[in-house]
C-alpha cells in the first residue's frame, strides 16, 4: 500500500467528528460491481467464470433469486442505493451525462445529474449513528460537464469520511485505464499496478486501520467489469485456453476471455477483503452485501438465460445477483425468492444496526431483515422502473406485480406483457391475449408515476424520422 493512501485513511479515521460508538453495532461491507450480469457468478450457475470467493459468500449467507436493479444503467442505480428512492422520484434517471438524442421522436426531460443535498444518504445516516464511512472506487454521481461547485458532489460531501478513486468517470479514463497511472483521487501506484488490485489494497488498509470498537461502512464500488475490457494478460490467456477446450461454451464474444479474467480479478478482490475481516477478528460482526448496478452488456457479459442486457427493461438488464451474509442471523446457504430492489439496502442496514428508520428518506425501500431472518415475506405490491431516455431500447416505464411484468414504450405508446413464472426469458408477449391484465397493470403503473411525479417525455420539434439517435427495440 502506498504511503499517501495509507496516510489519508489514517487521517480520516483520526479526524472523524463523531464519537466512538463502542457498541455491538455491526460493520457493513458493500461490494457493488459495475455491469455484472446474472450469469457471471458461479453461485448463479456460471460454468465459465471462476468466482470461488463470491460463491463462498453465498454458501455462508443468503442468495436472492429475484433481486433487481433500480435502473438498467449505472448512475440512477447508484443514487437509488444511497437514497433509498426510485430514480423517477429523484429525477436522476440516466447514466451521467446520458445520451442527448437531439433528433429522437420524443424530447428527453431536464433530468438531475447529482444527488440533492437535502436528501440524507445511507452513508450520512450511518455517520449520524457513529459509523466510520469509507468510499472506494467508482462514484459517477457528478454532473458532467460540471459547474464550478462540482466538488460539492464528491463522496465526502454525501456522507463518506474519505474518498479513494471516486470522481465523475463512469469507466476508467486515466492514462493507463485499468493499469497505472490511474488518474483518480487519492489513489497512487506504480508501473504495472492493476486498478482492481490497487483499490483492494486501499480497502484492506482501511480494515486494518479501523478501530474494532467503532462500527464502519466500507462501500467498495468497483469500476470493473465495465469496459474497456482490459485484464491481466496471464488471466486472459488462461480463459482463452479454457474457452478453446470447451466446444460447448456459449460465450461467443471475442472479449469473453478478457471479461472472464476481469471477473476473476474481482473475485480475488472480494476474497482479499473478506480475509482482512477475518484477520482482524471482525468478520463475525460484519454484514457483507454483494450485488451489481445493472445487467451485463449483452455482447460481452453473461445474463444467464435472461433476455437482452444493460439499458433494456428486460430481465437481462435489471435482474441482479444479490448475496447478503449476516453471520449468526441469515442462514448459511439459504435462498430467497422475494422481490427485492436496490432501494431496500438503506432501510435494511439501519434495521440491522438498530438505528431508527428514516421513512421520509428511504421512501421506496423495505427492510429485508424479516427475509434474512426467514420470519416473513415483504409487504410489497409491485416494483417499478422509469427510463425516459434513448439508449439500447426506446424510452419506457415498466412494472412487475406478482409474476406479471408490463413494459410501456413511449414512442408508439405500446405495451408488452410477460408472465415471468412460466416465461422467465420473456419470449412470448401476452399483451394481445391478456388485455385485462394490461389494463390493470397500466393503471398501477400510471398511478405510481403520478405518485413519484415522474418526469415524462414530450414531442420533439426537431424530430427526424430514421435518425441514428432513435435506437430500435429488440
């Protein structure tokens, strides 16, 4: 670990303005992966990627089989985790800065490219309760291009004592990208250093420096496995050989080997952080959460049997791996089929820590404690998504209620209906056959959009039919 990063972490711990909690409050470690698909993890049936450390988390905790991202792209999901609110409620609805689509049929609304300071984030709520809070990795919650006051939206202005690596970037853009030099705040290194390893060094150092009597939140937000696909050469060669030896492998992308190598580096990082917790003797008092911000990029990741991928309303774009290890509480090797979403993490952490909930903040989240304790189901009627932007699919809203999922495409005001119980791959659109269900879910979706005051699109006076900014469905 370099001296500068070591000193920054030590200084943050010494100068924290909050009094030591000295209680039995648990620590929290969040592993938030970028662009990881459902099928990229062994615990979720991957046979190509090697993830023994992540799989061990699943073996020691609870694996969720119907967990969802709050959005099919990154920035809105990241804000939803920290605010406990749907992107449609905060108006942070696209990756920052998003596609402009100046000639699309519909005009994109004037959405928000940062988290409002009036909102108390998860990190701030834990800070108030005496937690040390450390942010490491990808932030991507700064307005771009940012105004002069852009520094007001760094992690340390939203509840984190210290920030290592977080800036406006959605992917590594420093001189070396995934290899040194990184060009990221408070993250130094040397020639040959790999970004995932350097960030892991900082995470391990934070754990080693932490006071055992003071609870902490370590929010490790990976840049990997977002593109560009840049891996350690020896690992990439390993997976290239593995692919050649398996003629039945369905991972067809030319980037498959590099991507799988990045997944292995991620898994090794998770293993190092967990080992550091064990070495410090605090693993039994630490809740570990592992998930992704959105589905995998269809052409390079693996979303299992689910349809499509990142930026789309189909399961491949929003169904996520989610593992929560709560030692002594969540039964080892257990699984849950409850519908959960990113906004649930905020109230769950407060509930686990015995901190009073903040229902006016995490308005769209439910505590998962009853599920983790296997004491009952969630009192949840439906899940919602709202994406008034052009990307890999035309603009849409969606609702899942029970096993039914309705997608509303804005351009042509069309609807698609899927029964995920009988058709999890969304291969058969039932909208024309089940008009009553379409009407019912359409009303549910419309009421929700009104309740959260979702920004809607309007006709674009500069629309050009067939313009390349209009990306077709399918």
